[in-house]
C-alpha cells in the first residue's frame, strides 16, 4: 500500500505507511507520559500509565483493517517492531547517512523510541498475543531464543501478577505446539533482521541462565535450542508457582507440566496417533467446554475457530526430549505441586460447577501419564532414587484420581456437537480431515441432515477415494431402506449425484475397487437392489449410452466409452454387463470393441454365491448365458459370440475376465449331447478354450471333470457310426463337425496326463473307468485313446482283422464283434486306417496280400472296393484324406496291378 492510504493493507515488512505513523504517535504519547525518564527505563508498575496510548494506537489500526486476519497481521508486525527495537542497537551517529540507505529497518525503527523488555512483555500481555510471541521467539537464533525466554522468566518471576502467570503458561502452551509457517513474511523478516545484525545484543546485559531445577545438568553446551527452552519453561513455573492461586491456573500449570513430561521425555507413549474416533471425540469435548465456559478466551469465537484451536490442543512441535536427569527432576517437581495443590483441587474438581478446559485437560492426561510412569518404572533401567521418585508420583496421582468422582472424570459433554465439529474439520481441511471424512461417510446418526448433505456436496472433492465412496454408498443404501418419503427420495437423488461425481473422478483402478465393493455388498443388481432412485431413468440412460458407444467404435472413443460404462456399472453392474453381452452378439463388428470395454473392469469377474449347482458362479458368465447364449439366432451371431468370448478369456492388454474353466462348465459340459441344439457351438467353444495358455502349475482342465468330458466326446463319436440312420427330425451334429470332435478329443488327451490326477492310484482307477465305459461304444474309439491309455490296455480290434494283418499280440488283442463276421477283416483294416495317420501307416505295413497270386490280388481288390463303399459315407474330411492316401498307395504298389483288368 502507499503510505497514508489508510486501506489497512500491509506493506512489505518494515515499510513506512499510515499505520506505522499511527503507531509512532502512540509511542510518542507514551514517552511524554513517562518524562523525564525514557521508555527504555519503564518499570512493570508503570505500564498502566504509559500503555493505553500504545494499545489505543493498535486499536485504531485494527479498526482500519478490512478483516480480523489483517488486524492480526498488524498486531504481529507491531510486536516484531518493538522486539527488534529491543534487540538491535542504535547505529552510531557516523553511520546514519549509510544506514538509512542500506538498512530496511532503519526508517521504521527510527519511528519507535528506544524501549526495554517491559514494554515488549506488557504489550504482548495487553494484546493477548502469546502465540505471536512464541512464533517470533522461535524464529530467533538458538542462543538468542533461550536468552529471551530467560528474560521472560525473570520478568514474570519479579512482582508476579496473575496476568504474568497466565502469560508464561500461554507462552509455554504455544511453544510446545508451534509449527513454523514458511509463508509467514513477518516472522521470516524478523528472523532475518536479527540474524543480519548479529545476536550478541541479546546477551549484552550480563543475564545468566536461571538456576536449574534439582537434578538438571550443569551445562547446556551442545543441547538443541528447543531442549533448552523446555528447561527454562519448567524453571519459570518453579519461580512462579507460589503466585498461582486460582484452581483454573493451577490445573493449567499442572496440565502443561504433565504434558511436557509425557511428550518430550522418554515417557512418551509408543505407537501412532489417537484413533480418529477418539480424536474427534476429544476435539468435540474441548469445543463443548469452551462454548459453555464464559471465562474461556475462546468462548466468543465462532465454531470454525474453536475447532481449529481444539485440534491444536492435540498436536505438538518436534522438540528434542529432556534428558533422564531433567525428567527425574521434573517428576519430583510435579510431585511437589500435586502434594501442595492436590487437596484443594480435589474439592474444586468434584464440583460440577467448576469444569473448564484446563480441568478437563488435566483429568484427561493424568491417567495416561500414570500408566506411562508405571511402565517406565518397570522397564526404564532406573536407579533406586529414580525408581522411588517415579513410583511415589504414580501413587500420588492414583490417590488424587481416586478421590475425583467418576462422573466428573467422564463428564457427559455435549456430544451432539460431534457432527458439526466433523463437518468443520472437513470444510477447513484441518490436520486429520481425511480421516474424519471416513467417519463422516459412515456415521449413521449424522447422515442426511441438511448440513450433512451440504457438506458432502461442497466438499465432494475430498471424498474421491474408493474407500470413502464405498462408505458413502453403504450409508446411502441404509438410509434408503429406512426412509421412503418424498423428501427423503429427493435427498437421495442429490446425494447419489454427489457420490457418482466423486466416483467419476477416480482412476479406473479405483473405480474397479468401488465396483468390487458394490458387488461384494449387494451382488449383481448392485445399488438398484435397494435404491429406487437409481432405477428411475436408468434403462433409458443405459440404452442411450450404448447407442452412442456402438456408433463410435474406435480406439479414440474407448476411453470415453469406458468412463460412461463405469458409471452404469456402479449403479447396476448386472444390467450393464447384460447390455454389453447382448450388443456384442447383435451389433455387427462391435463385439471386440465391447469386449475391450468389458475387460477394462476386472472387478466384474465377481464370483456369485448360489445354491443352484447348475448356475454359473461368474457374474459375467451368467450374464453371457442369460443375455446372449440363450438368444443366438444366426450363424453370424454365433460367430460373434465365439469371438467375444475368446477375447474375454484372452484380452490383448488386460487380465482375463472369465476363465477357461468357467466357460467350459457353463457353455460346454451341459451341452455335450448329440440332441442339444448348441452342440456344435459348444464344440467350437471347447476348441477355443483348449487354445488358451494355462499358466498355473495345475491345468484348468482338472476342475472340469476331464474323464466324463472325454467320455462325452467318445459318445459323440459313437453317434457318428449311426449318422445316416438317425431320424430326420432327430438333432445331431453335422458330419462336418466330426473332425472338430476328433481334434478336441485329441487335444484333451494331450493335456490330461497322470500329473493332473491327485495320485497314481486315482489315475489308474480313472483310466479303468473310462476303458470300461468306452467298451460299449464303437471299437475304433478305443484305438483313438491308445496313447492316452498308454501301456495299461492293448488295441482291441475285431478278430477278422488278424486274418489279413500280422498284428503283434503284445500290442493287439481281438474281441468278438457280431457285426464283423467272416470276410470283414478288410473293412476293419480300412476303419483302422481312418483313425490316424500313424495307424494308417501301420496298417499298410502289416497288410498281408500275396501279390504273386493273381486270384488273391483280384479277391482283395473286390473286397477293398466293397469296404471302401461301406466306410466312405461315415468319414469326416480328415478321414477321407487318409483313405485317399491309402487308395493311392495301393494303386501304386505292386500288388494292385490287377485293378487295371477290372
């Protein structure tokens, strides 16, 4: 501000302006009142004479300030000016010409006459500015800081008045709670000024350190400044405790001392901060006390200021601890005070009319302190004298507390303030506001008042954490189920909107955490289960959202689409998943884009609990089944369904949303029957599933009943032997699907190994079971399982096959089959050739035909053509190819020359 503008705005530190001129006038008046002596010789008793002009000047400056905050800044600057004037020597006359140009403090300093510490201390007392004093004190260099505090102790110890004691205790309280604000320009400028001018000036009056209380070390050399301050504060109390008469001040003094010995010594309890609920209860109790105590300095403060101050009562500066000797001396001193004041305080504290913050504070800290003392005496490695001091004090505290009525120690304070206090902590973003947000979100007795809703709406940015969103949702649902009137529904809408906005700002990972919590709490229907307001307009919103998504299928639109779906998935996960599954089938070409969206929400891989063993446990699988699988109506839809499902099992850049085992159980196992309409699609799904890499040590196929699965496939193959005899209206997979069945059977045989069984015995038993079941099916099926059987079973074939082949009996065995009578050996041989390429080559090598006997060759040729005609109609494409190779081979061989004559 320009000097003389009178706006109340502060200029840069040490600047000259209209306000400093007013302050200058106040000091001039004070100087005249003390003439002929200067202000630097002011005595304590003379302050009432000279103080009013100075305080009136500050009052006038305050009236000009546009806000209480600006007034506070001016008070701080006035104290800093006076203190700097005390600390800094006047420049020599010879250097004046240089000083006014180079020293920023010179001009404003010249406006204040030379003063002593009496002016400083009395001005601070008059302003009630112990906090400002502590801030400036702790900004001084360590040596100067200790010296200045000793000056204060000596000052209050001489001609001690009640205001002196209160001032010392207030400074004590502030020092142990001070946290330096790096943005405080006045404090920074004051500190820099003192450092620039050197700090010897503070020690130039020959002031010696005060005598230490009993047991104090003889020297503070090397001790941090803050450590020294604590010793000086205790010494100040020792010098002034005889002048403390009122119960309130005695509780205040004891509270300060107990707190110092509890927090800044080895007695400090280990562990973290108070639980947030306890912290909130204490803050609320303190605010309640200040509100009811008309003598409290905070009585007339607003709730915001009270809460802010109450929170400070539980925070401490980072100060070096007292030594063991200093601790023991402090305990001894505390014991003396309790013996001296205990009896009177007990009477006062037992009176319901005398409760104040100071008494509450003392009664709150003493029990914990006593526990710490007992623990200290048991584990502190103490000498005999130290042990005696600790135990005697603990006993005295115990006796003191026993005689205080229980009702007084746990006074029924106004706990209805708790919600207002919590909201204030949140709105002001005080130290533990995020922890209080957690209580705010879940405390059922506060919710849905107008203030609660307003606080949530205004501070919703603070609730953008998954755990808070979940707590708010739980609270919302609880409220909705208990209140159904119109006004409650309107509030639900407002709160739901605010919560959804909080949720929308979360990262995708955090959104998934919330969706997971919603599913755990309310299952697939999610919030719609209990929140009617969610369902109003939801279906329309769902349709519109997905309409837009399917019209803008692109990589660029994926992020927007995921954000839109995330909101829907929060409100009704099941409906959202079903909509995606349905659209993935019917919207041509959109299935992969929709699968990408769905895979962005791994939380949807939620497993439901249900009593029905036939119902899928996976939410996504169930939705796929209900919304798509049962409604497929064309080959194109089946193809998209298959591709969509494959993407969900193996997405390109996300975790799988469904597992191969879940898919097999839901879409394969129930449908591996020849008369099922979905059989061919199920086989395609099984083929896709078997192509999914299995990373766990144990293959997923083990959980899908592999031996019954193999048997089902074998039965399907057996059905193909009757393919052309099936009634026309009988459902059966097409002949084109036979190769798919064969392929799937072979792949399952490859992955189902002895290692998939729980033991070798179980494996053998399972093989025996399968062999027994397959024995009733077409004999060629057993040949297809030979590798799977290993050495446990031989190849079982019609006996007539031995008539035309030289089969080794250690690998082959015959079985009586009525359908294979005399002359059927060549038919059985050709069927063996269809089984596999390997077996085809074996059959060709073992075939017995005498090529030198034309009659035998001619007979073989005729039999071969008959067998070929019998086999070909039942062949799949791969089997046809094998037979073509057999025919070609025989035509080219020597023993087929006779065919040309036919």
